[in-house]
C-alpha cells in the first residue's frame, strides 16, 4: 500500500507530530547537473519521510510542504525567488509535484547566491499552529555560498523583499524568535534547520544557532554526493529531538 493511502495519524504507535517543511532549493545554473535529481528527491519526500518517521515510532498527523527556489538578486536574468504556498500532503500532492517539476536551474551568475534572503522568507511562512507536537522545519539544498545580507548589489534590485534583515546576526534573531518585527519564527522550540550545503561561510557559521542539523558537502563537489535517504534520516532526527 502506498503511503499516500494511509489516513493521517495512522501507523505505528508513538508520538504524533504536525510537521511543516519549507524546502529551499538552489535553482542557479551551477545546479544544472543535479537539479533533476534534487527535484525527484523532493517529490519522493512525502513517502520517504512517513516511512522513516514510522520506523522511529513517530506518527505524522499532518504534513505540509512549501518550496522556495532561489537564485541571486544581483542578476536580473531570472527571477531571484519563486515561492509556493504550503501544500497539504498527500491531498495536494499533484500541485506540489507540478510546482517542483517547473523549477529550472538557470541564471544567478557566479556564487554567492541570495540564500539568506530565501531563509528570511522561509521564516515568515504561515507555519502550522495546531497539534500538540509541532515542527517548523527549514530544509536547504545548495552547492554554493550565500551573499551577505545588506549587500548593495542586491538590496537595490526592484524585487528585493521589504523589511529584510541587514546582517547574519539579525537573521539569527529571527531564527530564535527574538525579532518579530522582521517576521521571525513564531515558536522557537518548534523550529528546526537542516542544511545540505558546502562547508563555507555562512553555512558553517550557522552551527552557533540552536536546533541546526548541518550536512556539509565535500569541497569542490557541490551536492554531487547528496543522499536523499541520509537527508530524510537527518530530518527525522531533528524532528524527533
């Protein structure tokens, strides 16, 4: 039986979770060699996540996923951000798959990319507020470093989002729920950040934040060795913590 046929909350006994996941997918040209694999992995996420959670004695009562594909505000060749709403899975699986299928790796110029702005947008998501065990997860896939916040090459872009943090410290305050003026995370204890990124700044710097699970790619290899099953297990570990 496919997991999409399982009723919400059905499965092995144990704790029951309501989980929101915002996936940030680097859609710049450098991702071209592996973007199709990342997209296929994203579309198989629901099945694999349910299986891994149930194998760990955790039930998923509700799962919602949204996607933000990002590039670079310093370049105008392609949209810097493309953001979906939350898709309730499995009910909206077709809409979710259609959005992911339409992501194309192009543009963005050279690294770094506007990944930190994507993280700020993700933190402003309409996170779930129901259920006794909530998890608000940001999942990042990128093969590049991120441009510093407040960089004038990017802030002058006509589509640059309003009310962005100006520094990594301000973004950290949003993550900790300390800066609601900028749209920080609503529940610090529910927040989880899982990153699949190179071991360079700012990704290595985020280890000082709480509730962060990094998986660093090998230098010079981008995400070539990325393993979706390892990603799922890392995510399950973060959700269960």
